[in-house]
C-alpha cells in the first residue's frame, strides 16, 4: 500500500496537477504528472461514480495504490501524480492495470520532461 506521506489530499493540489501536468491516457486510466525537483512524491487518485458502486470504487483505489507504490521510482522525486480511473478499470485485471499504469507514467513523464526543457 502507498504510504500516507505520499498521498495527495489537498483539492488545490489535485486541481493544479490536473491542469498543469502532462497527461497520458490508457484504456483503463489517465495519468497527470507534474515533475518535481526533489523531496517526496505525492500521488492522488480520482475514481468517479461511473466506475461503479462504492465497494468497486474502493477496490479500484486499493489496487491502484498498491501498484503505484511499486512505481514511485518511475517519476522524479518530488513529482505530483494524479491517477484517474476510467469505468473500464473496474473490470480490468491487476496485470492489465499495471501495464496501463506503467505506459501512462512513462508517456506522461517523458512529455513533462520535454515540456519543461522548451
């Protein structure tokens, strides 16, 4: 499970990350990444009611938190990441979610690096 120190809780931080971050979409999720320059990486999750009832939404969040914990090293230290689950995530297997999360983090991370160097 992703530690509390890495969890994003402030709604302004969510909004800034979604607005200013680079976005990468996959069939089951969308990642928004704002690269950091050091410190702790913070990660937030958005799972709407379109994903399913509360039990399903919480299961999706738990699976994503677990997967993200193993992937914190894919983003620069101090980065802000928002993972938005799409309705297809409720039926997806963990291996599929992991693959989509990896691809989205790599795409969003590379876009944010090229955006920052311009």
